[in-house]
């Protein structure tokens, strides 16, 4: 699952995890932060290494989910979207993009505790979260979920409906 920071990926994934027993939810950036804090903190200088760590984690999750007969949902964060390899990788996967207008997302994230956006402009935000490379990944996603203009509850319901459409019956998502 990809999309701009603050669009609601984590909220949607957490709500799905609470409602559906047959899914596994994970966050790549959190995993890398926990397992290799130095890489996480210096990702800007080491995006290729960050990407390789992300792919290794994706592969381990895929193996674990297959073994447990679980539907795997992964929140893919900023570090995993910074390399050219990411574009082709996400094009070849069942990627979901969660989408909202830059203006709406910026309003939500700029005053969040710990946000890097207070005092910065919308153009800066667009240049990072809606950059050309990220837009290519977002556009290439197999599934698109627009949350623009939706309440949190409506977005969750739309996400659950999307999961029903794309999952296999054996995962018990109905």
C-alpha cells in the first residue's frame, strides 16, 4: 500500500487489522527503524541500501503470509519509494495507492506532532510527497482508493470493500 505521507494508510490498515482475522499488517519504515536505526536515520544518503532492506522485508512477509494462509498488507513508507527500482517493483505487484489531493493531505499533516512540515509551504510538500517518481509509483498501482472528501468512517468502508474485491475467498474477507 502506497500513498503520500498523511493520506491515511496506517489508519486504514489498522482498521482492517482489527476487523479481519485473516490479514497481516506491517509497516516497512517501522520495521527498518526497529532493526537498523542507523539506516533509517540516514536513509537520504543510503536510499539504495534502504530499498534492498525493504525488498528483503517484503520477501520475508510474503513467505510468512503464504505459510500462514494470510492476506498480507504492507504500509510502504518514504524510504521504499526513493529509488528507480521501486517503480518497476510496485508495477509488478498488487499495489494499492491511497489518494487524496495534496492540499487536503498537507492540511492534515502540517500540524501533526512530530511533523516535518510546520512552517513549510504546500509547494515543498508537493515536491516531496507528490514528486515525479512517487507519482509514477502511485499511477502504476493496480488498485486506486481515493479518500478525497470522505470521512474517516467512509474511507474505512471503501477500503474494506476494495479488500473484498481483490482478496481470495480463502482469506475470509467477505
